[in-house]
C-alpha cells in the first residue's frame, strides 16, 4: 500500500517508488534509468485545495493522520501489504477459486 484516498484527502504511507523525475525519454528504443524516491514520513494532501499535491499538511493535521492511519491498518489486515509484511486475512492463492 502506497496511499489512501479518504474524502478530499490523500494520505501517503512511507515507501520507496520509481520515477523519471521529469527526465525525458529517448527515441532510440533504449529505456532511460529510473530514479528511486523515498517517502520517509507520512504525507497528507488536501486534493480539493491542492490537487497537484504540493503542500503536505500532515504536521498540521495530526488527528486526521491518526484516523487515516487506522483505516490503512484495517485495510492491510484484509488485503495484506508487502511493504510492512502483513499477510491479508482475505487473500486467496493466485489462480485458484474456492467455492
């Protein structure tokens, strides 16, 4: 899990991700290398007033961060999360359906 949308809010949990960070690709068929970016602390954005996600308000809204963190924890329990090593309670084996 990398992020959660809750009403007008988008909440990012700490994680690492790949990005071109504005680099322009080539037209020779060879891929350009990605950069690895790291979000080290939770981040919170108001998508109604900041749709480009430029202003992190997590420090200004600690109660909302706590609330959405609890939602994230409950989702992890159901779906699992490779980043935190949580195995989801409702995850079935790949390619198998049980009646």
